[in-house]
C-alpha cells in the first residue's frame, strides 16, 4: 500500500463529515438511537446489520473503526468485538456445527486451543493439531467432515509460519473455510485475505491500539461472512465493543505505521545482539536470516513487529528466574504490542520441580517497545551476565 493511500485510510476515510470540522471523530457514547418517523424506524429494523438502532448491534464510532480496518486489510467488511478471544470464538463458531472437524496449527494462542479442547467437544466438534510448517501435513489432516482450518502465522511463542497462499488454495478446492490470526504482522505488513485466506482476525489490544489501555478484537472478511457472524454469534453473545474503546482504537490506528516501524527497527538490533551473545542458545524471529522459514517470511510479510523469542543455554529453572528478576526496563507481563518492552518466560507456567519439557524450560519471549534500543540492550546484557 502506498503512503498516500495509507495516510488517507488512517486520517481521512470515513471522517469527511466530522461535525464542526473536528479533527478527531466524535464518540457516540449512547446505548440507543431514535428516528424521526415510523417509516425510518421500520427501515432500520429491517436492515440491522447496517443500521444504528442499539449499540449492541452498531454504533457510528465502532463502525468508523471497522471501516478503517477493513480498508487496511483489503477486506469487504470488518467486525469489531470486545476482545481478541471473542474474535477467535466467533470466527470459529460461525462456520461449524455438531459433528464437524477442525484442523488447527500447533502452538496457537491459548484461548484458541482452549476453545478446541474444552468448549467445542461438548457439542461434538473434533480437531487435529498439525505442524503448520509442512503444508502437506495440514492437507493430510483434512477429513470428509473438516469444515475449518485455523492458522496463526507466526505463532506467538514459537514463531513458526504457515504458507497461507498454499493452504488457502487447497482449502478453497475442498470448500473449507480458512481463518488466520494475523495480530503479529498487523494489516500493514501482511494481508492474508489478499493471499486467499477467508477470514483474518486480530487482537486489537496489541498493535492496533498500541498503548496497553484497551481490550479489543476484530475479524475481517467478505461481507457475506461478516454479516453472518454479526447476525449469529455477535448479536447472540453480545460481545459489544464500547464506543470509547473504539475511539481509543481509532486514535491508535493513526500512529500505527510510525510505531510499527520503530518496533521493527529496534527488534532487529536486539535480536541480532542476542544471537551473538554467548549465553543464548537460539533466537527465533521470522525476519532474521537465521529463521528456518525466513524465505517464507519474506513472501508473507513486508516487515516485522516487536515480538520474538529466544532460548538461554541452561536447563536450570533457577537461572530463568534470576534472569527475569534482574531485568529493569523489561516489564514482567502478558500480552504485547504497546509502547513498553515486556518479558514472558514460558517457565512461569510451571512451578519449580515440575516436569517442564526441555524445549520450553529456557524459552523466553520478548516484546520490544518504543524505548531506546541501546538502553534495552544494556538491560539484557546486565541480566544475562548474572
């Protein structure tokens, strides 16, 4: 996307009629909307997918955010929801029924796996996990009852990629829906719909918002698919995006291209530093030449974000604890995508003495924020020296 088009979407699209010439769009903080006549009221109720009647369905502030995200994605329509987990559950549930089967990539986001392992089996829906690095394994896992392939490229802990165009093409031949979580790359660096994927979702809490102050989700696709999701799951379960949250998301979108570039540049410096450090076993970042799927990354992404993982050369739980506790600038927290740098150790999911898989004990995930990269490197160097 050229810079003029990007600037138009982020700063002007849908804002031509802002009242009083306001630079910032208004927040329609209202639960209901009224009509001048019975005829207008009736017309709105006949087309609730497009009309603002009750904010549980549509709201002008929410719809403006949806319009901008759809344009960034190259999608016909987007639907904003109250969380990324809601986008995942709505996207899956809209296209399956009892007896169906789902193929899902390993190491997907925990609430996606929770949906497959604990919720859907109650309704007779089965699943198969596959190593998404091998497209043939995904194809081989397809059954006659498979209705959906769920992807996450890259996965947000182990950073493995899937060949989205190849998988989407095979799924279309068989009438199977494809969904991918593209939170890591954002719509600026990857457009899965243009690669053939049916639906793309994001946690808006991450880079789209960018300030660690909102919880949001969004799912994009064809008008037909998004209308179906709105009529069925969205209206039924009421996972409503708040107008003020939507306005904060709009504010975040205006600076997305600036923030993401800064995240990416700092991450390349810090990942390179870690790759050369004697206490580090390996670094996993798709945009590094050392990543085993780097060629695929260049095919899928026009840039990278601030999230990656690495492994320390240790098999001692106490070493991991000490490294994490020694960090001063990196905050110990879940999530990512904000201005602050974060650290998450996979060992935190276990207690000392637990049987931790060897490939997970020393696995550490970093989110590189907008602080000075040299300061972050100094913080890591000091903690690693301990």
